C-alpha cells in the first residue's frame, strides 16, 4: 500500500537479487543486557585491554559511517557526519573513557558493567540540564555506550522471529550470524548502511534467497517513521515510502522475475551439458540446513560446500560431537545419496562464531590471524568432535572432508593424523563410520597455497578453489568494506593466473577440483572457467538455473580458445572486454 509520506530512494549495492516489498522494520541497535561481576586485582589490566579493543573497534565503525555520510550530497550527509564526529569524540580520551577505566580499577568490575554505570551517570547529568538541546545529548551518550557494550559482548541480534511476516529489515550493519537468524518466510528483504557484495553477510543473503542491498548511505536515518519499503536486490536500490506509481512499476518487475523462475524450473532435470557434449557438475553451496531443500529443488548434483559454521553460531558454547552428528545427519539424509562436501570450521574475522568468541580472541588483523584450520589445529578437541561427527555421518551417505585456509602440506598431514586417531576410537566404540574413510580435500584460497598447489596435490584427494578469499588476499581488498568493495575484481590477471596454476596442478596430479567461490554462480564467468579446464562448479542454490542455462548454450571449444586469449592479457579492463564480447556472441 502506497504511503502519503514523501518517497525517498537510497542507492546501494545489490548483493542478493530479487525484489521485496513489505512493512519496514528499523533494527535499532540498542545495548544488550549487561551482567556485572567482580574481578580480581590481577584481571584489571585484562579488562582494560578488552575495553580498549572495544573503543578501537567502535571508532573504526564510526569513522566508516562518517566518511560514507560525508561522501553523499546535500546537507543531510553533513549533518549525519557531524553527529558521528560527536560520537567519535566520546571515544577519544574523554570523560567517558577515563571514567570507565577508573571504575574498572577502583570498583573492580567487568568492562561492560563499568561502561553501563558510567553512561548512566553521564546521561543523568545531561538530562538534569535546563537547556533542552544539551539535555537531549543524553541520547547521544547512550548510543555511544550501547555501541561499546555491543562490541564488548559480541551479542548477536535475536529478534527476527517476532517480526510480522514479509517484513523488510533495515539496519546499520548485519553480521553473518545476524543474517543466519533470518527466516525467508518471515523476512522478505533487508538493507544496511554498511557492507560489501562479497562479504559473508551478502553470501548468506544469496544462500537464503532473500533480496538484499548493502552500503545504502543514510538509510537508517532516512527510514525513520517509514511504513512501506521496497528492496531492489538486483538494481541496488531501497525505496522508502514508495508512491503508487513506483509500487506498480516494481510489481511488473516482480511478475517478470516470477516468469523467469518458471522458465528455470523447467531446466531442473536437464543435464548441465555443453553444445559439444561435455557434462559439467553443478553443486550447491549451503550455509544453513533449510537450504538443502532449495538445492534439491534446483537440481543440484550434490552439496559442493557445506559451511559448518551454522552449528556454532548464536549459542553460548560449542556443539559436541553428538549435536553435530544429528544436524549433519539430517542434511546428508535429505540429499538422498548425492555427495556432501563438509568444510571443517572456518571462523575468525567477520565469521566469528559466538560460542567460540573467547577462544578466538581479538586480532590486530582478523583475516590474517587465528582462523579456519589454524584455529582447529590449536583446539584439537573442537577438531576431533567435528571429524568424529563427519565420519559417523559418512556411514549414512557419501561425504567428503574439506579443510579451509590451508597453507602448508604439514597442516594437511596433521589433520589426517587426527582423522586416523578419531576413526580408531570410533571403531573401538563400535560406532558405524564411513568405510572407506572419506576423501580429504583442501580449500585453495591463499595465494601461497595456489603457488604450492603441486606439493599440496600430493597430500590431498581434491581441491576446492575459494575465489572469494583468493581474490581478497591476492589484491589486499577487504571484500566486506564498502569503501574498497568496488576494487574487488576476480578478473584481475593475478587472480586468474592463480586459478589457472591450481587447475593445472590438479590435472597433473589427476585429482578432482572445483570452483566454489561466488564467480562459480555468475553466468558471466562460466565460459572462462570452463575454458580453463573447470568441470565442477559449486554455488548458491538459487544461481544453479542461470549457470545451467549458460552451459547448455556454450560451445566448450570456443570457450577454451577465448580463455587462452584472456590469459595472455595483463589488463583487467581488456580481460573484461574479451569475456563480455564472447558472452554477447556465444
């Protein structure tokens, strides 16, 4: 229903295609509940260090918001920037910071409780002032404190289940753990101020099939009091309070998308085979259990990448072996004999699992810190529980074990030793396990791993090339940072050469290899990947029909010739032109 309020359009990055129209829900990011507890004198420095990390993280978030606000045109962007500057000043040697540090030392209480107490006292002083403007600054103080407490507690958002069906959720930022809590039956679409197209929040949105727009500057301020919102995940727009004409135009586009989906449905049972009779395996990347049904519905040959982090998110402690087995059992059983590749835990950086927060800790650069296989090898009990669950579920259906962020052959050998030890223990307990032991493969997502692919192939049963992280690490681009997201380019010649080097190493070693990054699900890249020798693609289930349609129209011989021409280029622009010209003609 059209609103009488003025229509406002926000431009952002369309990260998950589709159009959603529904009632607006502004996700106000208030502070979570804080529990106060006494600390020992020896813990004072540790609590102060936690507080400093939260101050630094809050400052980085606010600077990102301020810079984006001031990059927009008009007075509203400047006003928002000034407000965020005020928040920043509260975090730089201010009374707030000094007061929290004093409370930690003198009252010997945890950092969260010290922040809450100091904020309450400062806000109370503001509200007592006779000047209405100054009194209203109490809300600013509370907002700064709420941000500090959220960063101290790493509390995930938990209120989506209470929303009206078909809601559009608007927020400053969502973590992948927040997105994992969204039920497509409840949340029709979402949009945020921060975020980039290749971050894991965007990947989660695509996996769930929820239209999403990230990086929409000024959205949360401009959407206050909104009734109806349109999220155009294909065009990268958010329309707040749309007019009747705008609603009619978008309804026509939604109808066209529905017709396209019906066409794609007819492809489900057809093989993914090129015009010159080469069959390509198309599998699904899966983030959450509910996606297995979507993979089956779109005709996936199997699950090429099951991200196991969902079992660790939004809970207080890690799941044990039996819990993991039960969750994996349901998913493997639902695939009815089609293979499932289970990646061991890949946490760290933006993919923090809250149940492991203290064990991961803070890192100067989380992308280069204790994450993925490094974390698992440092915490053998967590790795052993996960391996045991995978071996047990292998007795129910075909599975493979995939190791993330491998850099050396030694890491693979260490994991193989763990697998051998766990298998012996399970056999002694007479628990059924996979027989033979499932294949063990590795993610190629670090440039060093790609360059050492020949050596890694000797200790691996298969490769899965993770082009998202491979591009990020090669180009030094944080794909979740909207300020540099536009520089993220998988067609950079260095990235393509690393993919080619890995593919050739796998072919020489005669081991299977696949592409499981986001480019696998983009028909624009299909001809290039097949031309480089790739015969196995794994992607978000919703992308399967478009890629299959592209494959069935493709001549592989011509694609191989064009791929060879592309690999001779040294300029990303020229590479893109050669690829797009081929896609237009073929």
